[in-house]
């Protein structure tokens, strides 16, 4: 990936703060990525081209898992994700490998003119589709019924960020890989594509994070629990019983 003088790889949180604070009127593009995520490879090239085209923009490449403190401060839950700032003011957020939305956001904010408003948050990406029936929002009962159907679509279901082929968080990647290594056949559901499912599962299963592994309709747990069960041999018994 070619580099330019305004394209910088962030090495520490202190490095990040010094870069941002050097000019509070400058527009910055934060590129949160991970080396294992295939969509990031494509988007890193897009980011590189944007840096060349918009030399006034400070473009910061931030490896999300290495710089976890920075990622957490911007509530980054999946990669690739992009944040556009002017100084410390949030101008835009783009989730996923949406090159068009990212290009438009930079073109909008990189002109050098101060915005006429200072939005607290903004995204050019379409929001995850909510569950609907005939155009109407689901009732809690309808949502729970849909969640139960999703949780029993196969004997083993992994609710994750992204897909096994293109995971969008490290925990989801590790758990889907672990299941494959254990020879477990499973289906998956990308919770980033449906906010109702994402929030509903947190309540239904009383489990606040993802991924969530469901076996025979019941929650087994997340990555740490499954890893421990694999090490003790308990996981093989659970899968066999299902």
C-alpha cells in the first residue's frame, strides 16, 4: 500500500493524541482495520487513494486490536470502520467496506471550510434493517418469536459480527475458526445486519456481548467459555448431545 506524507500509521495512544492535537482545525480520517479481515485489505487501498487526493486531510491507519484503547474510545465494534473528525469534533462514521460512502464523506468535509453545524454523529451508511411485518415494527412478542426461530435454525448457531468467511471482529473470527477446527457444522447470523436481533438477543439470553454460540436452542456462551469447554472436553459432549 503506497503512502503519502499525510498518511500515518498510529503506534500508540500518545502518538494518536499528538497527531490529532497538532491542528484542531484539520479534518482527520481514522481508519480502524485488522490484518485478518479481507474487506480491510480493499478499504486500505481506498484510504490510501483518498490520502493522495485530499492532502489536507490527516489520514490515520489504526490497527483496532493492537490499539484497543483507541478503538474502544470511539466505540469501534467491527472492522473496517471509519471516523471523520475536525479536531476532536465528530463529523461522520462509516461502518463496513462502503467505499462510496467513505469517499463522499471525505469529499464533503475535506474542502477546508468549517461546517455550518457540528453534528454529534452522522453516518452515510444505511442503518441495519429492523425487523418488520408489513412495514410495521415488530412487537416484543413477535421479535422474541423470531429470535427463537433463528436460534433453532440448526443444531449449532453462531450469532457473530460478520460471517465465518468475512468476520468483522476478532472474537467472532476466533470462535468461528474454533468451531471449524472442532469439526462442528454450524449456521451463522450477522448481528450487524439487524439491530433488533442484536439488542433482542442481549435481553433474551441475558448476555451483553457477541459472539453468542447457541446449541440446540440454548446459549452456550461466548469465546472464552467455549475455549474453556473445548480444553476440558465438555464442549464435545455438549455438541454430541445436541
